[in-house]
C-alpha cells in the first residue's frame, strides 16, 4: 500500500529531474572553465559551505553552550545562597533552642527603664508597635523616645539593648537630632524589636 498520493510522487519526480538537469548543466559549465576559474569556483563553493555549516550548526551550538553556561552560573549562585540561608537557619535554630519563654509578669516598659537607668538615661515614652507571629516565635516592636541624651549615653544604651542576653532585642531604626534648647544633648527615637517564644 502506497502512503504517498500519486500526484505528490509525480511532483517529487519532476523536482528530481529538474535538479539532475540543473546539476548536469553546472557540471558541464564547471568542466568548461579554465583551471584557474575552477579553483576560484571551488574556493567560493568551499567558503559558502563553511558559512552554511557555521550558520546551521556551529552558531546555534555556541549559543546553546553560552545559555547553558549562564544557567550553570546561576545555579551555582543559587546553591551558594541556599547554603548561606541554611547556615543562617541552623544558627537561628540554635539561638531559638537557647531562648527561654518570657515570664507572664514580664514588662518591656519596666525592662527598658532599667536599661535606661543603667545608662543614666530617662526614657520619655515607650509605645508598642507591630506584632508579627512567626510560627512558635513572636516579633514585637516598640518605639522609644528620649528627649535628652548625650552621645556617650546613647552609645551605652544601644550597646546594652543589643547585648542584652536575658531578653534578646535588636535596634531596627534610629532617628537622632540635636536638641533645640541645648545643642550638647540629642533627641532620639529608637525602634526596638524583641523576639519571644509563644
């Protein structure tokens, strides 16, 4: 059983005949050329073949190789980033295991006032901010305002907040400006975040 329709077979045969006829004419022309002309035509045909091979095979292969190299480099960077994140996760998990739940009677306001007293600073206001739940942990932010503090007291206060082992805290944002009445003192707003269990 022939799957190709007869009219299509007829067309293919006609195209084959035309190609043979055309190649026959080319061979006749080529044989009729002088040796120097044959050399030039052969060189031109060779260059044309090289260009066709380059465009059809070499260039697409080079583009694909470059794309694969870029993908490999991106994958390497992703692996490095994942490794760093994994290390950070392990570190945070270790810290979390070491954290104790905050007692029910804990007062952030009282705790911060004690830190302020240790630094010789009067805290003028503490306002609770956003609360974010993260699984078993809770992140609470507080906005602290101090109307009169010198630079040494500020450095000491920030150090005591950041290095507090009992209740881990972190300074997220700080705004400092000189006091209007007395330029040797500062007005400070600090946003402190505290992470707790539960």
